[in-house]
């Protein structure tokens, strides 16, 4: 390895490309402390006014509450629906498990713009449009495939020996699941919960089709704000969002190891 | 995808106690049916229904949506424009991602993990936030235009046109391309490159004759992924195009939400899926050619 050093020009190119990749996220931090009325960089004065403006923006705050509640409900439901499904497909080996698995993960293959439109048209006639229930179903369509994937891999990697030992010692099937399988799946369950939460909290396109004037999520509110005016308000929200994501990722990293969770 | 699933489906255990399994699968099947199968079938059906004025949908089956779409100069331009813009973005993304992926492939230890986290971290940031960052960078009051003006270079318009959309989407798709490239770089062994240069090949020849062919599968996978994501991207073109860049995804949204012509929006959606299918066919052709050498 020693004699295969990356040359200096190549290193500079890589550094510049990394800067390009990270520039938009990094730029948001200084802009959030801008004292200007409009979006500009570098700002001529600095202040906390846009954080204060955010705290006083009832629309953004209620969108944030909706997003948080929605993401929590979707996370709990993703686990409640995903764990039994993964168990049936991986452990019980239902007839045609590969087909079921492919069908249940298929929504990931479709663009969200097509899925969003398709769900909008159905929900419009069933009265689910602009309702919390409608948003939950819409989000589950995209979080469940991720949940099933991660849970199925985590379940498939478990040694059968422990479960077999428990049942040969007389434990009933449900007891085996509750006392042996689920505890052993804990890392997979945590990873699924984090993934479902982040996917739901960040979802924009499908939500944009399904949200109503009175019920909207934070990313959709941000989208409409950016669309209509250019001020540093979005920067202060973005900073808080990035910090929230960072906190979640750090917690996961400490408990499970980030690379093990997100990069296989 | 199928390669990954085979591993955990293999250790076949006891045959399913039928009723229990059905009960366990029922909730996910319900969500899948209500939120995926029914809507998608309905959407496909809508593309052959007539649109009535005022947002209504006719009872009769018709090919009018399709013939209207393919006979209208505006839509032909829209489709061609979408394809050209997506291909441009794909190629640019490949160009700016390849050096990073190659560098990451050769890096080791904690440095590699750190850089990998840096590559993944934008994926965990909302597309709206990243697009907003690009608007701040490229707008007339942003650092790029200011710096160019200070240097006396007449700054071109970077926002609310195709240029802005291309720059923004290229950056937004970079993590996907880098991860796909790295996944396909498995066969690239530094010792092979060393052997080539020891035998007298110049750096560029090593790259063209050794590195490039060995990394071709990763390139094909990354390009497929980015093209498909670019064709269906909506947030960035909508925000950075400023209503002046017309692409398939933004037109689907406008037809569905603004014009309320659902049959036309459905037809455009099916067209996007057809483009996806075509891209997949091209990809598998390319992979077969690569395997044959």
C-alpha cells in the first residue's frame, strides 16, 4: 500500500469536490445568523433575529409539531406492522415469501411523484385527503419497505440455535419470540425505528400531494416558504433540522455504530 | 436487490403454520393494497380515460391523452428536455463523484469511515434544505455572483434557469453516485494498477486500460440510479427553476394540483415509468456487454 500514494493534484481535486458536496449544507449555518431582511451571503450584519422570527412563526411551529407527531406514529406503526411481516416471511417461510417480499418492497422502486399522485387520486374520493390518517398511510407506503428490508436482514442474520434451544426446553412459540427473538433483533429494530423516523420526518413529495391547507408538515411548509420568498428564516429551521438529525445519528452511532446501520 | 434477499430466505425452517402467517402479513398487505396497488392500477387506468373540463374524469376509454401528448409540440419538447437535462446531470454527477469514490476506495481506517460519513450525511438532510443552500449560493446576492463581479467577470444568470437546476441536482445526487460507484469498485485491486505501472504504463494509460474497465460495472449502476432519480426529481427543479424550467416531474405536479387535469398527469406518470423501464433495459444490456468483455 505504501507505494500507492494519491498524488497531490488528485488530493486537491478530491478536496474541492468534497467542498462542492458539502457547500449548500455548510452555508446554511452562517446565513441563519444573518441580520438582513433578505437572503444574501455574506450578510452585512449578524443577529439572532431569524431564530426569534422562527419561534414567533406559528405556522412553522405547528408544522413542526405535526411532523414530529406524524413521524412518531409512523415509526411505531412501521415496527408494529414490519416486525410481524418480517417474521412471517423469514421465519415462517410462508408460501411465495420471495414474491411477498418483492411486492411489499416494490413501492421503493417507484418515484415519489408518481406514488404521490396515485395516492392523491384515491384519497380524494375516500375523504382521506388533508387528514392525519391519510398522511400516516402515505408515509407508511414508503417507510414499510425500508422497515421490512432492514428487519428481514436482521432476522435472517440471527442464529436459529437460541430459538431452537428455547423451544426444545419447552417454551411456547410466543414466549420464544418475546423472550429470545425480539431481544436478539434489538439492533435491527433500533435501526428500523431511526430510518422510519428520518424518512417520515423528511418526506416532502408524497406529503405535498396529501397535505391540506390546515394540516401540513415542516418540510412542506419549508418548501412553500422557499417557493414564495427568499429570506433567512429557512436557514434557521435548516440549522435546527441538521442538528436534530446529527443528534439522532450520533446516538445511533454510539449505541450501534453508524456504518453498521446505514452502510452494509 | 435479489442477491441480498436470497441469503436470509435460504435457511428454510418449519413450514408456516398457515393461519398465523396470514394474520402476521395482513397489516402490511392492507397498507400495500390501499397505498400502492390500488392507486397505481387506478393511475394506469386513468391514463386512458378522457379529461372533462373542470377537473372531471369521463367514463369512456380513450387514447386521446396519449395521442394528445405525443402530438403536442410542447410535450415533445418537455420530454426531450427532461431526457437531455437528466442525461447531462447524470454525466456531470459521474464526473464529480468518480474521483471521490476512487479516493474513498483507496482510503483506509478511521479516515475512510469519517469521509464515508461525510458522503452519507447530505442524504440525511432534507432536499428542501440543500436546495435552499444552493439558492443562497447561486442567487444574485450570493457569494458566487459577488465573487465573479469582484473579479470583473460578468456573472451569467445561475438561478431560475436550467443551469441552476443542473448544478443543484448534480450535488444532490452525488452521494447516490458515490455509494453506487464504491459498491461496484470491489474488483479494483491497487496491486493490478501497480503491476501496470511497474511494467511501464503511464498514469493515464493505467487509468484508461486498467482502472476504467474494472470500475465499469459501478459506473453503469451509478448512472442508472442517478438518471432515474433525475428524471423523477421534483423539489430542486421546482424551487431552482423558478417556474421557468419545464420537466416531466414538475409538469405532473402542475397538471395534478394547478390545472387539475388528472388523466394528463396520470399519462405523464406512466410515461415516467416507461422511461424507468427503458433505462433498466439499457442497464442490463450494458451489464451483459461488460460481462462478455
